[in-house]
C-alpha cells in the first residue's frame, strides 16, 4: 500500500504541476483568462504537500525494509543499522531524484505561500516557470525512474547499500547539496518570471536575494561536508581530487557566488540588471549539468550513479528544454531590460563586477576540464585532466580575484578614488610581499602554496578592515555576514596552502612493535587483529602515536570487507590537533620480517592546518546565515515602519474627516 500511495501522490503532483504552469501562464494574458492565475498558488502549495508525503512514504519503506519495493530490495538490507536504512533512501538514483523533486516542490510551495511583494503578474509567470521545471522532473521519475516500482515476488533479503555510502556523511552531503540546487531553481524561475513581465528591477532582486543566499549557504555546507567525507572515508589522504562529480557541485557554487553579488548590487544600487538575469540562468544551468553528469553514466566516479544511458538522454532533453528555452527568452527580451544606474570602475560595484568576471572565468576552466575528457573519449582518445591543469589555470584568475576581494569592501558605492584607501592598499600589498619573501626563505615550497599563504593573511586582514573605526555594536548584521564569509575564505585558503606546502607522508611495512617517524610524530604498530561489525568484518591495526614528549594516543585504522554487497573499504584513523591532523591507513599484508612475523602496509600523513579548510567552509556558510538574518531583520523593520506610517496617515485622515474645520 505504501508504494501505491507514493506513486499516486507523484501522479497527482504531476497533474498539479500542469495546473500551476497553465494557471501561471494565464496570468500573463489579459481579459477573462487572467482570473485563472488564482489557481497557481494553491496548486503549488498542495503539490508541495503531496511531494513531501511521497518522499516520507519512501523513507518509511526503507525504515521497515519493505522488500516488495524494488528500490528497497536493491539498496537496503535487513541487517543494516537504522541510520543507514534511512540515509539509503537517497543513496541511489531513484531515491535521490525523489528527494530532489520533494525539495523542489516544497520550495515552490513556500514561494507561493509566503511571497507577496512581487506584482501578481510577475508572480504568476514565476510560478508558471517553476511548474514547468517541476513537471519535467515528475515525468523523469514516473516514466524513467519510478522509486515505487514493485517486485513480482518480494525479495528474501536486500542487496545492501554501497559500503562507501554507509556513513553519516550521507545524511549531510546530498540533502544540503540538493537544497542548494533547488534554491537555484527558484532563482531561475524568478529571473525568468521577471524577464517575461519586463520587471527586472530592485524589487525583484530583493525577493530573489534570500533564495540565492539560502542556496549558496547550503551549497557551501554540502561541498564542505562532501570534501571532509571523502577525505576520511576513501583513505587516500586528500581533500579534493578534481573528480568530475566534485566539479559538478563546484560549478553551481561558483555561479551562485557570482549571482549573489550581482543580485545584491541590483537590490541595493539598481545596477547589473542584465548580468543578474544571465547569472540566474547560468547558475541553474550548472546545477542541471551536474545532474546530467552524475546520472547519465558518462562518468566513472566514486560519486556517480551507474545508470543506463536512456536516463541520461532524458535529463539531457530536460537540460536542452530548460536552458535552451531560457536563453531564447533572454535573447528575445534582453533588449527590453533597462540599463540601470551607472557606476565608476573604481567603486564597490566595479570590484564586484571584476570578481564576477573572475568567478565566471574559473567556472569556464572547471567546465572545460570536466567535459574535455568526455569529448576526447568520444573519439577513442582517453585523457586525464587533474591538478596540473586545474590548479595553475584556476590560479590565473583566482589570485587577482582574491586581491580585489580584500580591497573591494573598502571602496565606496558608485564612485571612489583609490588614493583614499592608499594606506589600506599599501598595508595589504606589504603583507603579501612580506609573506612571499618570508615563506620562501623558510623553505623550498611551490609557487602556488607560497602565494596562497601570503594571500590568505592579506585577505584575513582585508576582511576585518571594514570594521576599523566603527562601533562594533552598531555594525549591521549583514555587514558582519560579509566580514565572516570573507574571513572564512581566508581561513580555508590558509588550510589549503598549508596542506599543500607542509604535508609529510610515510609509507612503511611494519610488524607489531615496529615504528615509523612522520614529521615530529612517532607511530608504533602494536597489533593487528580481526574485528566484526553489523554487516562487515575487518582487520584493525592498533597504533600508538606520540608527538615529541607529549602523551601517546591510540589510533585504530581498519581494512573492512562488507558482505552485502561484497566490497572492501579502507577506514582511516584521525588524530586532530589545533595545528593539523595525523592521518593513518592500514593496507594489505606485506610478507614477513626476518623473525617470521607478519608485516602490514601502513601509510601515515601529518597534515598541518588541514582542518582550517573545513573551518573556513563553515565560517563562509555562517557569513551567509548572518546575511540572511540581517536582511530579514531589515525587511521586517521597513515593513513595520511602513505599517506605522500608513496607520499614522489613516489617523490623520480620520481626524480630518471628523473635524473638517482643522483640515481647512
């Protein structure tokens, strides 16, 4: 009954998406048909409730291991812990797409229920576009990826979830990314609705800004969580591999970052109208492209879902419809968008535009590096694109962007003179030069790590300079958000550069009692024993690690073997200190020593300040949250003041009506 209810809910959602799309389109017409636009809001709200219910039913089916449902039998197991049964709901293609659609519908419902600031005509067009986007994904689920498909005969037991996904990271990484992707779909719908009704103005931007901010915060959290998950789960010791599916999540974040700054300028200064619409289309295009790459089967990745090409073709058609249609509308209507207010190159708007161009260039580099191997493979030529391409090519645009990021917030809006902030510019320049010289003298490091460390210090100082000379108690929360986010970028950059410059690694074959030194740590293998878990067995190494004369700590890395489905995994062991992490992985047996005692491969890293990468990511997300809080508080104050002003005017009018002699 669970499957039938869930499937019926999805069919009803598809019908409501059609109603929402048609009713919203009627709002663009004049005459009697315009009244049908009133159905768009309730259609979106009811659709949201049904989509969330459908996902809740699938979640319940996984919780009770309903083996009559094909998806549960294929991706779950009765012996699996409950937490992994629940997270397994979206640890597969069909379930993850249902989560995507549920979040998409919920976002549309929230937009329809709460948003009253847009003109009704623009709102109708926005809901029509959102309904059109949702309809494509409902069709994809119902025709190609039915999550509620029944088995003719219920399975005796399930096949189990991919062991790499049996981790708490699955509860954090995909949902946060999906919320970010779907937030960009709302921004896309708002951009298209405003373009269709020729109402691209600051009022539209003020409505769009919180959705972009929210999407950007969740994308930041999703990428940060995914990076740390891969870092400790895969056992290879790195935090970013330039994997194509990693890039598929990075590209929407880059576009969303540019869009966030552009929509803020439009909301505050009535500039960058065309650029904002274009970035709204680009950001959603990148999220759609990421969906295609993950689910088309064209990529080989630990992140990608192995699905048949037919599903990839379906998503490719949706991509062509959504993005091709949006670009066609943009080409037809772009000329009707007013230019907006002008500004000088040396202004805060100018700095934001420069950094938006740099972000777009970095996005193009990542996109080219991700798609190029796919293009060459079509001609039977296999190439690999990795850090030797991405790091230097990205740095060409990232370095000037970081410099301008440090200086930009110090500039005035509309127009400014650089000599007004010559002290701050000189200070930041001196920090960069001194940092480069000092770090180069202290050690033989690569150019990019040295430059990264120097820029991180300059950016940290630059992030705090807007607070100089101000009463901190009176600084707006939104300004604190900007400062926190920029400081978080500096912290993350410091962690990236430090990990690249200072990491020490040792690979050794040890017997119990043997030791290996890595940096200022001494790591001793005490024993290797078999252990067992709920659905796995493992070889566990017992390590004793001591740093100088400090207290020794114990580490227990494992080499696991899951039996449902059968797959070996490596479970790393971490010892976190304020200045870095000790990272250990146990490998295969490596023969015996001269005493006949078994030796085991052990790989150990000392990674100075690597945790600052993820601390920085959290700070960036916190900055976005503070900005949202600040904007909400400002909007509430303005509405309250407007309401008080209206009430005061009404009181005066009432007095005038009751005492006409005073009015005269």
